[in-house]
C-alpha cells in the first residue's frame, strides 16, 4: 500500500484510535516510522502504548512520502502493508 492511500483511508476514522500492527504472533504498537530507500518502515513495540491515529497521520503526511510503500516487521523480515481493520477502538494494520 502506498502512503497516500493509507493517509486517505485513515482520515475517516477516530483520531484517538491507537495504531497497531497485527501479525500472526500478536499485536504490536506502532511507535515511530523510519524512511529507508524510498520506503516507509513502521517501528513497533510490544511494551509501549503506541501512536494515536492523529499522531501517526502527522508523521506520515509529508508530500515526499506519498508514493512510498509502507512496510512493517514480521518475524525478522519486512512485510508490505496491504490493509487494515478496526477492532477494540484500535486501527489494526496488516
């Protein structure tokens, strides 16, 4: 998924929902992002509460990032983000 597509979809949801990455092993809170080689990589943590939707959008919404793909870590490898769902007042990316 491209960054601009994710931004446009997340704008429709509650700004105070937490942003979480959902993997086969469990849920990880998104705490930051990193730009490497024209791609956005989500930094996650199992110990922190994570970013709220408005904080996440503030970090993502930069014009140079719009066409970058979004990735997250999943068991020692990077997976591209393909979508999300809403559950338990959280935005679950996956």
